[in-house]
C-alpha cells in the first residue's frame, strides 16, 4: 500500500471507532448501534463488537454519526475524517 504524495487524491478511508461509556476512559459498549453517512452520503449502520468497536470505510470529508443502545443516551456528532 502506498501513501498519497500530495498529488494523489484519497478516495477511500477506513475509520475504526470505539464507543465508550461517558468518556474515552469509560468502559467500552458492545452491541451499540452506530449509523450515519460518510462525506459522499453513503450510509452505514453497524453494531459494535465485544471490544466496543466498528470499522467503517467511506469517502473522506465530513462524516455524520449516531450511536445508540437501549439504556444509554443516544449521541450524534459529525467529524472530518
């Protein structure tokens, strides 16, 4: 795999997202639903594994996320990826 040298355009990125309770130092949450869309509008709808993570591949730019699980507060946010 080569890295872009400045003249190459990145068309796809993979994000590994961990869902934690309360803060990044909180316990991970397995079985949480993570859904939203990447910068191209492609949607994703995944469930965290036993380590509280999901891996999402999509177009770079601003992504939109929502994480939810029964018994927890639903949280939505966006981030440049």
